[in-house]
C-alpha cells in the first residue's frame, strides 16, 4: 500500500495505490462530494487478488486534495433551471478539468494506460476521459452514471434534495455520521446497504476533513459540462455500464443512455441496487470490472502478435 500527494493539472491530488507495481492499473474515480474511501474495500481487494494494481484518489474539492475557492453567481437549483432552458452556467470548473486531473495523476504515477472505473460523477469523468484520451484508457467501467443529458429522466426529488440541498449545522463526528446515514438511506434501493460499513466510511471522512463548498462546486461543474454524448461516440475501448435497477438519483435510463451511445458497451442492470454499493453486489461488480479488463487484453493480443 502506498499513498501520498501529487501535483496534477495545477492542483494537488491525494491518492492511494495497492497491489503489485507491475500489475495492470485500475484507476477508480469517485462521485459527487464523495471521498475516495467510499470505494468499498472488499471490491478493491478482490481486484488486487486478481493481480491488478488498484489506484483510488480524492477528486479536487474533497478529502485531502486541493480545495477550490471562487465566488459564484448562482447556486445549484438556479444552475439546473438555467441549464434546462439552454443558458450558460457559472461554475468554478467543469468535468473536462476533472478529466485532466485524472490524466495528470496517471502522468505523476508514470502510468501510461489504465483501466478506468468511475461511479456517478466519476462515471461521467471516466466516460469523458475514454472519449477524449483513448490512448490512455484500456477499458471503461461506468457505474450508476449517465451521459449527463437533459433528456434522461430527472432524479426523484427526495434523492436530489438529500444530496445538494440540505443546510444542516454539523459540529461533531456523531452528527456527521447520522447525517450521512440518513442521506444514504434516501439514495438506497431495496438491498441492505451495510450501515456499519457506511458509518465507518463517514467516520473516516470526518477524520480526513470535509468541505461543504466542494459539493456545490462539483455539482455546478456537472451542470456546466452538458451532455457527454458526442464524446461517448468516440469511445473505442471495451466498456461496461453498471447500474442499479432501483437507483432514485441517476435513474436506470441514465445508464442505458450511456451504453446506447458507446459502441459495443455491455449493460448490466443490478436488481435492487440504488445509488450505493450494497455488499450483496460487490462480487458481481468485481467480476464485471475484471471481465471488461480481460476484453481489453484479448483485443490487444492480436495486434501485439
């Protein structure tokens, strides 16, 4: 296990690497407001056991990575309304910047190409990265994400409000854990979430440092980026789209839209999974990620020969 901070795209990113240094690298890109510790340990370790080097990191504005400070003209709800009527959205950065952050991380770690796995916003970053930088992406696995189009069904109001609208004064670790568990319950499907595991993740996040303004910045970045569809059509690596059948935040139609626009993409809808990582689906998720990486290797063999 290695961890540290590297310079990337003009900011600092905190990362962690585990597994054999000479193994093929899988980079995990997390979603809106979520620190890298939200990636389930059993999922990461199962891929290490398969021989992969696994890298996860804190996106800008969360955890131990750089925090962006900028005065903005409007908030999340105004941004949504402006986007739906075709007006520009003032944001401190877009997903394109976060793609460049991820590519810069690979550069800093001397990784020429990697399998890329992203969840939610991280899935959008990963899709965009595969379209913009095909020479850096061996395979793509997008989880609980979408093509960020205005045409896909919107989140259920309670799920969206839970993520971007609450104004809660939190002063202690216990309050933060309780808040996190309540929010995740609103993002759940029908499968048990593993509340003890989630509580421990929120304790880690509190200890690592929280950044409430980062949620706003990242959300505005998503809205300001717009639809990813033109970039999805450029993806030529093996791709799998995984989505929860009971996701209340990014509805299953979002995952289906991504898969529809990525040539040859495999779509896996997991029944009962919400916008979360239920322990019951982790083995299947690990298999799907490994199968996607194996498809990339099988395609590479003839060209090498």
